């Protein structure tokens, strides 16, 4: 949701698990309390980099998680399930 709303993201590697995103390109990753604070300060102090990250993150969401993309994936799943006899 933060990506879609163009909010800069600072999270842990666990928070970004399952996403094909890159540190400093789409978000900032940090593991300790101190590194989370430093990353948050970076977001606040460097608006140009923050904007670049939110632009890249929005592009990522549009490419991989938009309604159109998800709808196509769900339809393919339902078609495959119907062919396998699992959905009528």
C-alpha cells in the first residue's frame, strides 16, 4: 500500500520478504533499531532520493500488483482449476 500511495518505505528484510525489490532503489532496508532510525533520517533528509524510490516503487506495484495483473493471474488460476476438475 505504501508503494501504491508513493510513501517512502523503511523496513526490515522480513518486512520486504516475498517482494522482488532492491534496497535503495525501491525502499530502505535496515535490521537494527539504530539502522532503522538512520534510514528514516535518510528519507527525511534526502527528498530527491525518496522521490526516486517512491517512483520506482510505484512502477513496481503497477507492473506486478495492479488490479489488471492480479485479475489475469486469478483468471488463469481459475481456468487451470476448472480444467483439473477442481472448480465448476
